[in-house]
C-alpha cells in the first residue's frame, strides 16, 4: 500500500490518499477537507496504473476527473494521487516531492 499526505497550500485543505493493488487495478481511497477533492474521490475508486503514468492513449483518468471536479489548476492533489498510484503499483519508489513558492 502507498500513502500520500498532501498539504495543498494557501487554501489550507489537507488530503490523504491511500492506494493498493487489486489484480491489475489500483484501488484508491481519498480523504480530503476540500469539497472539490471529495467530488473527485467519488469518481476515483479504481484506476489502471499503466494508464495513469502516461499522457499517451486516453491519458490519465485521474487528470480527466480533476479537470471536471477540481476548481484550481495548480492544485497539487491530482499529482499526489498519481504518485500514490505509481508507488502502489511498483512503478516508482516512495520519495517525497515538494513545490516551494516565493516572491
């Protein structure tokens, strides 16, 4: 199982993503303070990890759902969901990522 804890920034919303493999699919569980991410969670229960790691073909389902549900294009949660799926599927090593923004 992989777990991603995502602190989105100035909005103050936190999200926890858990992902584990069930056969060829990755089961995704998302808990968030954000209503938009909660809406995403309702649509994202199972994904194909190989589809999620590439823009080829139909592209990542996670990003398609984010484009419908998430109000802010710079929200780091969709990328965090993809990272959790990658790790759960053995397609990436668990390593923290960060974005530092300053003026």
